C-alpha cells in the first residue's frame, strides 16, 4: 500500500508539473501576441505620422493595380501568345542565372560544409571561422550584394549570378554541414588507418552517404533562386525581371505585356517546383530504402 501511495504521489506531482508548464507556455504565448499586436499598431501609426502612407486608408486600393493588369491583359488576350514568344529569351536568361548560381554556390557549399563539420574538418581550429563566414554569406540579402556588384561591374546577369551564388553557398553550406554531422564515421576511420588523405576520406567515405541529401537541398535551392533571379532583374540584373520592371514602369498600355510575363514566371516556377519535388522525393526516399 505504501508503494501504491508513493506511486500516486509521483504521478500527481508529474501531472501538476506538466499542467504548470502548459499554463506558463500559454501565458508567454498570450504576452507575445499582445506585444506583436502592439508593435503592428505602432508601426502603422508611425508610418501614417511620417507621411509614409496609411495602411487602412490605402487598403481599398490594394487590388486596383492587379485589376488593371488583368483587365488590360483580358482585352488584349489575342496578343498574349506573341508576348510569350517575345519574352521567352528573357525567361531563359533568368533560369540560366538561377542554374549557374545554384551550381557554383552548391560547389562552394560542399567545401565550406566539410571544413566546418566537427569530426570531419581538415582544420579543426578553423571550424568556427568557416561557420561565421557562412553566417555572413547568408545574412546579407542577394539584392544588397547585387546592388554593390552592379555599381562595380555594371548591369547584366553576371552581378545577379555572383550575388545569388554567394547567398546560396552560405545557405546550402549550413544545411550540408548539418547533414554531414549525421554521417557514419566508421568508413572515415577505416580509410585513416590505411593512410588515406583528407580529400580521399571525404570523397570515398562521406560523400556517398550524404550526396542524396545534398542534391535534394540543391534542387530546393534552385527553385528559390529562380524567384531571386527574377527579383534581381528589378535592380538592373537582367532577365525577365528587368523586362517586367520596364513594363510596369511604363504603366497603362503595357499591362498586357506585364501580365504575359507574370504568367510565364508563374508557369516556370510551378514547372520547376513539380520537377524538383519529384526528384527530391526520389532521392530522399530512395536513399532511405537503400539504407534499410
């Protein structure tokens, strides 16, 4: 009976402790929600006070521009196929920027990830340095890097490619290093015992284990980079975004061209999203089945 009583006390104490944690979590969530709401209201009021525009005063006009674009595109629906043909080369340029920057960024990410993974790094004392370098590379937005490079190199696809590649190397390097940490080190130890170099150990023992996940993340990043390359076109980095900016800046009369470019970009993103999702699913699940 004493044991049952002690067990009941233990269960009750655990239950009370759990309920106390739940109540505390709800309280913290409620406080965070109040702070968020207060910051939002304060931000809107500050914008209105500084003549930056009133959110509530302009919300009625929120759909005016999309309505104008859709309306003019509908009126000139017969001209859309010709616009698709006209701007298809710009779309190809956008996809090429994304593809090349993803490839270059992924290659640098592989090197950075291997140098920043504890237990695998060639220079263990510099692991922190390589990790901070990746933090900086992904902390600076692509558009900021592109604006600096456009000032130095001039407009065109090259600044966009370099900017996206730098950000991609930092983002993928972080993901790759987390994948590397789950690699089995027994093959590495086996190669070490026969005198293999660091490069040989990485290539023969680590890469075969993590390559499917690397490719999966690279495909996901490629989707993101297509959007990024289109956005960078607005700052003079070429591609479909540059043509879209010109059409939008012209205003009424070229909204049908802007609508055609929106459709092209949307269909391209959906297409590559479906393709990369299919291959990412095959890579990840195929690797899992092979492991079993």
